[in-house]
C-alpha cells in the first residue's frame, strides 16, 4: 500500500546543494520517502553522510553502487519513484539531460525513467543566460521536464542576476503541484502547504524608498550623494518574498527593477515625495533613500558660468522630509514607519534623536564613515533603534540585513495584530 509518495532526488554539484538538505527535511516531514543520488560534483558541496542522515536511506553515487546489488538496477531505482527531482540542476546536468547522455548514475537514471521530472536549475547568471543553456532549457521543456526557478538575486560568486536555485518552500510547492497533477493522495502535503506557506506579510501593502536623489543646479549639474540603492532594493525584494504588495520609489541608481513589484523612478526629493504621497496609504513604509537634504534655491535654465556664482556661493533651500511627513500623518498613517540614519559620528546618539524628531517607529542606524562599506558597498553594519532600545547587528551582506529586517517586521505586525485583534489596518502608530 502506498501511503506516501516516493521521490528520487538527484543532487547536482553546485553551492545551492546546501538548500537541498532543507528540502529533504521538509519532504520527510510531509511524509515522503526519498532516495537520493549524488553526482561526483555534488559530494564536493554536501557530504553523502548528511544526505543519508536526512533521508534515513542508503544514498547512491556511482553506477557500481547498483550493479553490486542484484535486486536494484538503475531501471528499478527510477521506477520506484513517483517523481524525479533534480536540485540543484547545474548547467552541465541540464546539457546532458537535453542531449540524452548517460555518462554516470544520475544521467542514466534520468534517461531510463518514464516518471515525471522536475528540475531546479542553479548556476551563475552568465551560464544561465548563455544561448547553449537556454537552448537546453527549451529542449527540456519540450521533453516534458518541469522547471522551477531559477530566482534572481545575489550569487555566491559575487554577481547578481538570475541563477539562484528556487527556495526549498518553492520547490516543495512545485512538487505538490506535480502530485496534484498526478491526481493522487496529497492531503498530507496539502495541509503542510497551507500551514507553512502562508507568507508573513500576505495582504500587506509596503512602500520603500531607495537610492540618492539628484537636485539640479542647472541643466548639467546636480547635488547628490554616494548611495547605491542596494539596501533599499534588497528590502523591497525581501518584502515581496514575505508576501507584501510592494511599491519601490527609487532615485537614480544603476539597478534593474526587481521582479514582482512596482518600481517608480524619480530624480529629485520633490518627485520622491509626490510619488510616495500618490502610493499612500500603506501598512509599512521603509525610507531607505538617502534623500538630499538640500536643493538649489532656484534652478538655472542655462548652464551657469563660473563667473555667475558670486564668491563661489550656491544658494540652497531645504528639501521636504519624506520620512517625517509619512510619520506625522494624522490620517492613514502606516502601521510601521522605518527610517535609516546614515551617520559618520555619534551614530547611536544622532540616530536616536533623529527617530524622535522625525516621528518614525524604528530607525536603522548605519555608520557611513570613510572606510566602511555601507555607502555603495555590499555589506552593512546597522543598529536597530526602537522604543525598546538599541540592538547592534553584526556586519552582514545587505541582502541579509534586508532579510532580518523584514523577518522582524513580520513578527512585529503579527504580535501587534494578536494584541489588538479586529483592529483596522493603518491605525495608530507603533511606538
Ligand atoms: O536627516 P537624514 O537625511 O539623516 O535622515 C535620514 C532618514 O530620513 C532616511 O530614512 C531618509 O530616507 C529620510 N529622509 C527623507 N527625506 C529627506 C531627508 C531624509 O525621507 N528630505
């Protein structure tokens, strides 16, 4: 009697193999049994012992593993499975599958099977975009292979783009879809799906500002700062991952629009404020933009001549404070307003005062003194300042800071909802 599903899981050789361990754990929790096969390269990334411990079954690596066992040949191994999952599916594995090669146990099983196959590609963005990989992908789709991912994001190699393996939760969901398609008993998996895949910020609207602003002086010159927008973009992407409906208002940055959200591009602080006003009301506002505090009092129509600025003085006026204006809203104020304070001295003192002066709920303080990586770099060392006090976070990649911040927001809003059930969104501020 088949009370549970059986999966033949093939691990290719990629850094993403560590995420496959989490997938195995989740599949086992859902009642699936797993037979794992590791390519030679895969065993360089995860140990056969950890895979065997998690599957609680013998794992297979080479063709000889099978020929020694008279009862189990490679045909049998693939026939025993309800579904074959390849995660991570490297460019090399995809190429071999598309060409129908059977050079090792993994590819032999993939060629010998008549069962549905789901692959989770993972590779460097250039390898993914290469015409050969795209050609192989097309062929595999034509052959009926199901594909999950890859996702866009930062890569282990330091680049950014498409090529990250789909998350274990996404692969699990795709497996459930496959089983549903097979129209069989999936009750157990389904209940797991509902339990674990309700995203923490489902149904929330979020606004994120990011990047610098450009404040024109004349048609060719402007005032700005060194902000890259990376931290704000990473937060926007994390909010999407957490299920929020996100609008990102971005100053001039060299970053592509993230997927799964709306990006509004602006140049000046005035335009950023207008865009934000248009997007409000929201549940969460995160002002990560390094808005220029000043702009030129008047913008010259023609390029200014050196001689036209007497005593080399430029007259400035203060820009509107977007964070403050959102925080101080009397009607439809977001449930949570988060600001960023970039300081070069007296970080905690200045950021704590800024939190009070601007009226936001949380202030993320970061040291941008020369020598730190915060402005323009990929890492950030922040302090989270709330009404409860100051928390020092370690130096982390900006993507990790974003992940921790969004996780924190999820917990905070859940606790808030639990403490005041039935309260309408966009109500009182969170202090
Ligand atoms: O005053 P300061 O620029 O240090 O404040 C930083 C915080 O205030 C950031 O969250 C930034 O996005 C926000 N800010 C703003 N509008 C301004 C200046 C800063 O929203 N004009």
